C-alpha cells in the first residue's frame, strides 16, 4: 500500500508576531503561536532545549560559590540559613538550605511553616540553580507539613541568583549527623528514629577548615583527606599546582600528598591524602601556608619547565569530572 502524502496543517489561529512571548501549554495542544503544529513540535521544542542545556557553573554569582559546590558534592550533613531578596511570606519564619532532606525530598515545609531546601537532589534540567529556585518558590507556598516533589522548571523561570540576597555571606554549618531534619530530634521515635540512625551511621565525618575558604577535611577508615574547592580558572590553577608539585611544595606536611583533583560545577577541587591520625585542626596551619604558596604560584606566567609539564600531566591523568 502506498504511503499517504503528508498534508499541510492549517493554522488554527493568528500567528504570533516575531519576538512575541509564546505561552507554555500542554505538549499535545496546538502551539499558541498559531503555526498549527503541536506545542512540543514547535515552540515547546525550543523551551525544552533551553531547560536541558547544561549550565557549567550553576552557582556562579552566588556568595560562597565554592561552598555551594562543596555542599552539593562533598559534605554529607550541613545547613545554611538563606536570605531572600524579597520579604518572607507570612507564616514562613525561615528558609534553610540542607545538603540532604528526609526521603531525599527536594524541599519541605515544616509544620511550623519553616522551609527546608535540599541541595543534593537529581536535577530535572541542566541548570541546578533554576531547579532549586523552582523548588524554593513552591515550598514557600506549600501547606505546612508538606514535602515538595521535584519537577522540570520553566525555561524562563527564576534562578537562585534572582531570589537570594546576594550581599549576605554564605555560611555553612557542618553537622555530625542529620538531626537537623527534625525540629526536636530527641522526641523522634519509630521509623523516623531508625531512618535517622541509618543516615548518621553512613555519614563520613567532615569538618570545614576555618583558616581557608571552602576546604573540607574528612575521615575514612583507610586515610583522611582534604578536598578544597578553588575559585581560580582551571588552566592557571593547574599550572600553579604543577609548579608547586614539581618543586616538592604541594604537600601539607609529612605523610600528606596531593593526589589529583576533580571538576565539579565548573570548578577544580584538588584532593590531598592525609595520615589517618591527622585531624582537621592539625591541617589548618599547613593548608593556610599552602594557600600562600599557591597565590604566589598563580602570579607566574612563564612557560612550564619539562618537570612542571610532567607534574601537570600526572595531575591531569588523575582528574575526573563529577558534573
């Protein structure tokens, strides 16, 4: 049987003027632009592409970008009090960012009306900042005592940079466990208490250093580590690290070693192995001293020597990308 010849679909309404905003409708509905095609095959395709396009540095422009990355990728349990540009809605006493929320909820409106926003959730779009902003807006108007599910945000929806007060410092508080899930952890019982206990047992002990920005010590059974999220552009940073590594100046003291780095949300995160017995307090001074050496190394612009290029190659071979 011969295939039917495709026929043109007549327009069901006036065409939108060039540059005019096209409303969002259901995927199978006629496109409001008047083309006669379904929305998903017309302007919906452009909207979907805009939503899924990857934003390499989703937290750029926010105070504490490096700490946002650390809390997203490295830190098991931490909270940060957030300040919005606009006044909080009536009945919402506070907004708190948490690394992980109970049941991996993206957001939660407590019984008291306070809002919790989860950071370590799968992104529905290519822009984590837009996903989080969408969840935050819905949490602000959710019924008290209700979780907020994830969804794909509108392509032109606000980002965190549009909602948060950018003059307020980002000050993480790292916790030993997830008691921040509950307003009164001491009275938790039954399945809630069991879930909290399981989460606490799985949490890797982590401490944020106080002497340098966005550096996090953590303890594992085999060895301890320092993972330091750095704001510098990747190429100059890798060159600076390579110069220090080749000169034998990249360690943090006896028994420590710069083992490589990874990329996360557009930033580079160098990683050091530390002896099991080396505490967070003990790494504070050598980390500050390394920071000074790094700043000096970043000012150098001459070509790398053969030994420095070899060091860079080794660091690059041990680099991975998380996001």
